């Protein structure tokens, strides 16, 4: 199978490339600023804000499957409109599409969220991700929309770097004790995405870890795994800060997990194993 991974130079994208190549798939990938390190793939520069560029890359690669693992933050043109352009191109050229979304589409009002729950974002980033979901579902009804949470794994994730910096006192900040998510290991997430992609699934799926933990507890788990002094990690309340966003969002992935061979481990499990 021929795969095109959008955002291949990112944290998740790099793991998708690694697993796709290991699985014997012919793989191409895109980047926004510079290509990743994988030499086994064909790299394409891509600006998701350009309809012409998006269609040109899809047409040139001719993939059977497109996985959108890009991250444009709160940039509406990239995060909301880019996936719509990609979905239109994928539908035009008959490509299967997997779009990676986020638990940021939820406000935290109901805490526990399964797949039928409708987005109610409270941040610009969450609004952009929610709009992307709508656009993808309307233009490519057979697409998979996979919502996930904090991605952890090989000591390169944003949260892991923050924990190391805080423990070394090279940055300011705190880890919130009231900000709850369901972290997922990058290898589990990539495997689950490829499993869904290579099957016949469509619609919304949740791919988050089995454990709900605060960012502070997650930091302590990371510190213990990496031999850091966990007592140096400052704690605080997000509710007392000026940062916008939901407090407690727990993706319920049980329905999707029952369909998968891949196990979505919880943070307490995969960090205890030293992953």
C-alpha cells in the first residue's frame, strides 16, 4: 500500500513513518519547514494553506491512503481549512483518509467523552480542530477522524521536554494538578492509526490512553522513569491561572479499543515500563 503522511517531520508523523516503512508500505511524507530524518521516504514541502499545493502533492504521490498528522496550532488557515483542502483532494483522487484530531474539541463540562459526543471547544485551537472535523466529515464521508490526547513516548514530546526543563530549573512554570487528560504512547497511537487506516473503519474514533492523570502526575511519572528528582517539579492549579482551556477532559476510547488489536496503554503502565 502507498501511504502519504501529512506532517511527517513532526513527533507523531515520524513514528507513523517508522511503522509504515517497517510494515513494508511505500511511503511519502510532507513537511512545512524542513524534512524529517527518514531517508526511506519521499519528502514533499507542503503549505496546507494552498489548495493548489495540496492537490498537486496528492496527485503526484498517488497514495492509497493519506494520514493527516499535521499540527498548525491555532492558525485557522492551517488547522481548520488545511484538512478540508486535504479531504477534498483525497476524495477527488479516491484516497482513503485518516484525520488526526484532538481532545481540545471538548470543553470539559461533562468530563467523560465518547465518540458520539459533539465538540464544544473553548479555545481557538479547539475551535479550529472542531471545524476541521466538520469539513472532513462533509467532504470525505468515508474518512476516519481519530481524536487523541497528550502524546508521550521517546523523551521528545513537548510535555517530556517541559518536565526535564522544570526539573533542571531551566524554565519557569508549573505542572497543573487540576488539568486532567488521558495520555497515549506515540507508538500505540501510530499503530492504532495505521490499523484503522488499513481496515474498513470510518467516522469518529477515540485513541487515548487508559489512564486519566493530571499534568503534574504525568510529570512525576516521567521524572521517575528518567531518573529526575520529582520533588523539583512545581505544582499549581490551572483554575488559578489565566490560561484558557478545558480542565478535565477524559476521552473514552473503549468502543474503539474493542475494534483494535493494538492496545492503547495507560500512562501509568507505559511509563512504569520505561517506554
